[in-house]
C-alpha cells in the first residue's frame, strides 16, 4: 500500500509540473505574438512610407504634365526620362499579410497610394508620427492609406469618428464658450449711470443748498433794577 501511495503522489506531482509548464509556455507564446504584431505594424508604417515617398517623387519630377504612376512597377523604373530613374528600391510586400499591397487610385484613375489588404484591428491606436496622425483610432489596417499628401488629385484618408478638429471660436467673440460648443447669447448691458460732471473742473456736480435763515433775536431781559 505504501509503495502504491508513493507512486500516486509522484504521478500527481508530475501532472502539476506539466500544468505549470503549459501555463508558462502559453504566457510566453502570447507575449511573443504581441511583440510580433507590434513589429509588423512598425514595419508596415516604414514600408508604406517608402511607397508614399516614391509616388511623390514620381509626381513632382514629372517632365511636363505632372501625373501619378500608372502601375507600381513605374516606381522601380521611370522611363519618362532618357535615362530611367528609380524612385523605389524594391517592391515591398505587406508585412501584415505577407502579400502584395493593394493600390489606392488617384482621382484620375492612376495610382495615388497603397494600403494593406488586411481588415484586422491594429494594436496601435494613437501616438503616430505627424504624417500618419490621421491613422488615430482607425479599426482596420486597410484604412491606413499610404499616400502622397497635399498633391492635386491625391486620394483622401478616412478618419475615425470623433477625431475631426472642431473649428475654434475666434477670440473675443461675445458668448463664445471655452469648450468650443454653441455660443451663449450675450446679455445686453444696462445703461450706465454715472454722476454728471461739473462744468469745468470735471468733478461731480453738487446740488446747491438753500441759504440758512437768519436767527431771530429773542427777548432781552434787563438785570438792573
């Protein structure tokens, strides 16, 4: 009986160790997965920026009429010049899907940018670089549009609800609220009551008092007999 009990305790101890080992591996795997996603998002921002810069260079360096590229391969070899120019080092893949990027058309139907094909939710929701500030609060990777900003005919980025900048009320506007809400109607001031100024001295005028009545003499009594 004693040997069987010892074997039972040993078996339970091994099971307990296996449970602890499994929990540790699960925690390590989850931490690795989160770190991998963060690294992929960081790489996506870098790669997308390379495409946006290349598209801007293609547009601004156009000989004659400025235009966007008709295909991504034009960024690798721009044949509009006697000696072809290279605006992009290589055709980068999407770090999220490990596949080709989806092109974002410009207003003239050419290529104005690229984006990921993934509809997954990004971990990063805030604290983007200034050029990607419109990515704040977006819920899909495919909403991260990497485009050449401020160019005629360029695509426009979507923005998360509630991130639009409200127009601030001009300073000194009567009734403007400090929080940018609706302006309260200004209460009209009542007529000012100020004392009237004197004729030449600028001091408040005083109402002249009536002269005092002269004292009437009382009866005189003689003290001599």
